[in-house]
C-alpha cells in the first residue's frame, strides 16, 4: 500500500539567530543578512512523511515549496534526506502574498500534482509564526485537517490515526484520507542527510538553474529524469489571478517598527545589607509586598 | 449586524480565561465603534453559560449546544461559525491564540476569505489612507503583533474584507468585569440544521487533559530566574523567596532550556505574558523575547552581576550583584522587617 504524500516546506530567514546587522537603520529587516534555512517544523513534517515511506513501501514523498528561485535549496535538502521529488512554485505574481494568498497558490499547485493521499505541513513558519497556511490549504482543497500532530500512529489508504499535542494535554484522532496534517516541533527530529542520496541528487536542479549553467554544461536530466526539479510559474497552474499576491491578500502591513526599549532611570543598588534592608522596608511600606 | 464577535472557548465546562480577556477587549472596541458585543459559544451541556458572559458586557450570546460539538473538532465548528457570520456580517471577530483558536481561526478565515492576524499583542481602532487607490477608511482594526522573532512590531489591517479577524494569546489582554449586572440576550443556534455528515468525519478517539498546575499568570508577585541563576539548586532559593513573599516562580527560556524550571513557567513571547504587581528578575539578561512577556509589571527589580544588562533599562530597582548573594538577603530582610 503506497501513499502519495505532499510535504509543504518553506525557506525562511533564520530569525532565531538575528545579529546586529539584521536590522537596517530605518527599522526594516535586512533579509540579506539572515541565512535562509529550511523552516524547522517543516523538517519535523518531512520526517513524518519519511516514516510513512519506511513503513509502507511504494509511498512517494514530494516536496512543494513556493518562493524565489533559491528556494530550490529546500527541495534539494529534502531529496538528500529521502524525499522522492520536488516542485518549486515561483513567479512574480505570488509576491506580496499573505497566508491566504499563499494557501490559495499552494492549493492550486497541489490540485495539479496528480492524486495525493496526504498533505503534511509544519505547524508554523518562523518568519511569521502564523500557523495558518496548513489549515487554509485544507479549507481551499475541501479536506479535513489535523493540526499540532506529534506522531502518526497508523495509516491505511482510507484513514490515518494521529496523536496531537495540545497546550494542556494529548488527543488521539482519526481522519479519513485525503487530508492535511500540520506537525509540531515536539515531533521527532528529521533524520540527517543520507550520503548516497546526497551523491544521487547533488545535481538536481530546476530548469532556470540549468539554463544559467555554463555552455559546456551537459544536461544530465535526459537520462536521469530524477535530477529535474519541477518548476511551475503561475501559467502552469490553474488560478484566478485576483486571488494571488497582493491583490489576493486581505491583510496589509500598515506600519513596521523596530523594537527599541524606552529606557527609564532605574534606582541603582548594591548587595550591601543596608541597601537591601532599605529596599525591603520601602516595598513593605508601599504595600508592594507584605 | 456588523458587530464585534468573540469566539469563546470552553474549558472544563466554563468559558476559558483567554475568551473572557477578549470579551473585555471586545467590549472596549465595541464602545469605540459604537456597536454591540456578541459572544459565540459552541459545545455540549452549556446551560446557563451566558451568565458567565453578561458581566463582561455581552449584548448577545449565541449558543450552539449539541453532543456532536464536544469535544472540539474543526469542521463542525467551522460550518456553524461560517453560517452565522454570513448572516451577521461581523466587522471584528476575535479568538484566543490557543491550540483551539489557531486550529479554527485560519479555517474560518479561509472559508470567509477574510484576513486573520495571529498572536496580536495589541488591538486598536484607527483610520487608514490608501494613497495609491485614493481611498480612506475609518475605524479599522489595527492588529499589532511582533514578527521576525520579535525583532519588529507590525501593524496589520484588513481594509476591505470582513470580518477583521485576530487571535490573541492568553494573558495578553486584561480580564475585567464590565458591569456585574449587565444583561444581554441568548440566541440559540439550530445546530441540527447546519451540520452535515461530512462535518463529522474526524473522530476524537482518546483525550487526556491535564489541569494546569502552576498559575503564574494570576500571581501578583513573580520571582523569575534566568540562565544566570546557574543551577537547579540555586533555583530552589528563588522558590523560597517566592514562598515567603506569597508569589510564584517564573523563568526565562534559557533557564527552561537548561532544565532549571519547567516549561509551563516560561515567561515571554513563546511563554505566558504576566503583569504582576512585583516582578523580580534574577540572572535574566532581558532579551526582547523575554521582556515582551513581563514589561507591563507594575514594579520590576532586576538582580544581575552585569551593570549594563538590558533588563536594567526596564527596572525600577537594579541591584548589581550575584543572585546567590542577593536572594538570601532579600529573604532575610523581608523576614526581619515583617516580624
Ligand atoms: C522566537 C523566539 C522566541 C523566544 N521566546 C522566549 C520567551 O518566551 N521567553 C524567554 O525568556 N526567552 C525567549 N527567547 C529567548 C531569548 O531571546 C533569550 O535567549 C532568553 O530570554 C535569555 O534568557 P536569560 O536572560 O535567562 O539568559 P542569558 O541571556 O544567558 O542571561 C543571563 C544573565 O544572567 C546574568 N548573570 C550570570 N550569572 C549571574 C549571577 N551569578 N548573578 C547575577 N546575574 C548573573 C548575566 O549577566 C546575564 O545578563 C526566545 C527567542 C526566540 C528567537
Ligand atoms: N511559501 C510556502 N511554501 C511551502 N509551504 C509553505 C509556505 N508557506 C507556508 N508553508 C507551510 O505552511 C506551514 C505554516 O506556515 P505559516 O502559516 O506561514 O506559519 C509551514 O510550516 C509550511 O509547511
């Protein structure tokens, strides 16, 4: 019983390691100064897909990512870890998308991707921390959803049983397939790159990447079709342009501010007995404590 | 029509704190917008639930009471809310940024093609001018939230789509009774007519909910420790200080990651937001992700051996010294002065 699984993976700036040069003087984010990484929870999502592939031979894992050309790195990273193929959705028409427009574009791409049984996304992307794209893709495709998944307990062609991690407990739910799940960081980490797969997919590229190679470059995809990373523009998928990019985004950014502390004068104290004694007397007198 | 709605969450048969906090915020937004505040509650055995909501200023409480709505699953809740919102056309709809709200909110907003802003830290009303389109808007909901790992604060608006939806974490807004004698009315929803078999395909097989044991959010005194506390043993001193002062122990993420304190005690952007009367920060540097969750404390005392620690910029009292030396002295002199 092989499943067909689509993993949604996003390339994100590494907001966890923001250095001093990450903010420009005008208070906007200097994206160029931040390394682009595979969104952490999307790696957890990929691992769940790969585990299903281990358990059910014949399972095919595809990575779908929407972003600029360099987001093909995310697909290659997925291939090195065990995914079978990848799709890059890239077009100026998608620029400025909020989560709803992103979900719409992704859902159109998924519709085009043959049959699928399961779509697995990360819970949230660290650039926005919104956790909206998974449920919205599910809604756009008219599929049921299970969020905050930590472990797939069992699956067959018709249904999947999942353990969810909630704020105050755990839940086991059963969902019919096809469906969408989003995976938490508390799920198992993704397996590392596999040396053999790294060799195999090192030269996997999108058509744009191949075209920018030097002239004497030999196109390997003719006899090795697995080295082709499928690249789709807006014309390759069926969409209503009004739902894409800025015009398809109900939310707009009105204002962005850099975070600055408004400094106030602290009363400076040393650990000397008299000073601590005085402080305690003050706090008791003004009823802060006591 | 065009009112402010709060989608309430039920926890152990009662309206969850985060929902009541949003009712308080919703009431003040409704007053500003000169419209009504409506609450929506879905679940089972909800008899009398409206009485919990009236004091927070609910003009209408919509109730959907059906055994198929307990425990929560996404699809039936979405169907009922979408059905109601298509009729009522709210201008604003708020829900908690809990696992419930973050599962339900995006699904509803996608179905209604309305915008949704997650994890807002502040909600305000204001105008907007779209110079390119030559349009001006009055009374939009400013949805203010941190982004990029807390390094920027963005104000998001939804000029054209309704409802303007936002989620807010527990503890970010203040819960305050509006008027203990306030009376609204109930609207019972006809759940049976709305639910379809395909809404019920996801089944909850098993559920273990734990009651949250620590309650730092409602504590008026918090003794919080950071990585600078140094060890789990030293953390015990903070527990002692918290106990003599009648407070609770909180922690920074670095302290939680180091295993000094449990995750539920984490304060900050990815933990809880607190605003106690007194916050004692011990060995905490004061990174923005931490201070986002405590900067509204009425009084802040910082203990840090680095005189230039960023936390000192927020502090009312900055004690420059070693936590291991200062904390026992706080305990000692507190005891001496209260005898
Ligand atoms: C997306 C994101 C979300 C985050 N969310 C949170 C969150 O919710 N909450 C949170 O707290 N953090 C959060 N963080 C982490 C945050 O950025 C900081 O790393 C963290 O708050 C630092 O904790 P700290 O101050 O305890 O440790 P440190 O930064 O290591 O500071 C330790 C301090 O202790 C002082 N010190 C050392 N020894 C002593 C001593 N003997 N006596 C007195 N002082 C001493 C040092 O001078 C220093 O100032 C988040 C980060 C990211 C990227
Ligand atoms: N541009 C994208 N391409 C592929 N997947 C995405 C994209 N944006 C979001 N996702 C998926 O949706 C999840 C939630 O994203 P977000 O709603 O942005 O927090 C991510 O963890 C990804 O799995």
